[in-house]
C-alpha cells in the first residue's frame, strides 16, 4: 500500500489511516475476563467489564466510519484511557476526595457524594497513580488541581496544558555529565538520575517556580540644593593599588532591590507589599507578595509571547534567562493566578504569565527570615476542604449520574 498523508482506508473489520508511513488503528477483542487488542500498534490488556467493553466497541466502530485524520485522533485520544487498568480501589482508598469511573477510567474530584464534572487531565492522573504506587502522599497534587479549578481563566485546553506543565521533566545536563564523568555510570542512568520535574509542588498545592531579575545598584537622593541625584545604593570602596571598586552588599537578601531582568521598568507597574506598604512600581523584593491589581493587566492567550503580565516559569524557562548580571529567585505561584502557559505541550520553554507570585528566596544571598508556603497559601484561600467543596459544587454533578452513563459526552457535561 502506498503511503499518503491523511488518507483513510477501510475494510470490513477496522480502519487505519496512513500519515507519512505511520498507521493508527483500533482493534478490540474479548478473551474470557480480559479485553485485549491494540491502538496505535501498541498492545493492551485490561480487566473485562460490560461497560468498558461496550465503550471500546463503540469507539472501534466509530473509527471504522471516520473520514478525516483529526476525527481519528480524537477517537484514539478518547480510547487510550480505557486501555489502562483501573486503580479505582487503590486510589479511592488513598484519599476521600477522588472518584474513579471504573468503566471509563476517568478521575474526578469528589466531595461527599458530589462529583466534579471536570475529569482530571491524563498527565496529572498518571502522576497521581505513580505517587500512589510509590506510597507518596497525593494530597499536594489534589490541592494543586483544586487551586487550578478556581482559576477564572479555566478552560479544558488550558487544564490539559497545566497538567502537562506541572509534570514536565527537566534534565540537568551538567549534573548528568558530572555523574558520567565521576561515577562512571551510563548516559541512560545519568540522565535518569539528573531528571526532575520542571516545577515542584508544595504541600499546599502551590507551584515552586523561578523569576529572573537584575539588581538595582543605585538609589535616589537630594543634594545640598535639594535636587534629585542618583547615588550608589551600597557603600563603595576602592583598592588603592588597582583602582578596583567593590561594594559592601547587605548581609541579607531582603535588604536588596531588584527589577525584572527583561522588561525592567516597562510594562504595567505591579504592586509589591513590603513592610506592610502596598506600593506600585517595578521592584522585586524577597519575602514580598507581588501582584497586578486586575486580570486586564495579564494577557491570558497561551499563544502570545512577550506581552503584559508577570513573567515567570520553571527550570526549562529560567535557564534561558540566567546570564551574567541576572539574579534568580525562587517563587510561589498559586495555580489560580496563572493567566497563560506559553506554547504547546509542556508549555514550550516553560514560561508562564501570572497575576501574582510570592518571592521566597534568591540565589544571590541568604534570607533573614523563613517564609513558609503556608503563609502565602493563606493569602489566597481559606481551609482546603472548603475550597474543595467550592470547586466541586461549581462543576458539580451527581456521582450516580457519572457512574450510570455510558456516553462520555453526557456523563461529563460542560458548564
């Protein structure tokens, strides 16, 4: 058979579509208590149930009548979660706040007997399952999803991007090279040991991200004639032999002043809450909340770059902005404050635009105080269970309704 881009071929049993010599097909069989078959040329086998088998056969039949590549891709995307074994009992035993539809293998937030209409994106589900299997507490992941459901910019597409973003891997190539050089391990093992998530998640469900800045080394003052002049922010000293100038930097990083590395004093002024004073400007300080007063000041289009909003990101993002003369800060981001995740897939270069973040610390120096993520979390919400109840009720449907419906389009309604 000749290979044609996006062309469909059909026989009496199934359909496959060629696309640059790649084939996609769905085959479903039942052998005793097992449903087996293949999708995208990959074999699967899962425990039989009437509901799951009926769903799979319906999707297989729909694939047999498809005419366009994008239609087949949508069917395959709907089919793949069904090929994964249900962890319903294991997951629901780990937390009272998740409901698993065993037939569709979809995961939902739950509060009492009310279940959210919004299923959890597959990338986040996979992370939850890995954590459960390893005995890792999944509460931070659930809290993170609860916070994102509170985001006023929520869409199904943005939710998918968010799930992929927070589970995206980051390979520290320098660390991998060092492991290979000093420990003699293989590149495969070195890459594995040097890979982590591009963002961390706190116990409260906040993201730990990064922000690049430049230190402001000058300050304004009045001279004897009461005119505004610019002076060095820090005391200078000069080497009498070489003429080299050094600055007496503050001991603690909270006493230093920064501004965004790229946009500097341009774009909208944002507020920095410092020592109880809520002051607008373009200044970044460690230990302070920074925010834009209105969502109108954040471009929430995921396809736009270098536009209004507070810019930050994960490890994939920050490495593009770390250079001589810049300072990197660790920041807390509430998922409800995310306006845009730039690009596609893992967020392209890992960049985000947000309305608010809290600067926890800086690579440039040591902290004077300890800043707990719980303090910032308290600024954005109340008790976790109350927040959970709010978002479940916002997208609510009855648990029995989800379990009783075979047609996913009816089971997972939109707002």
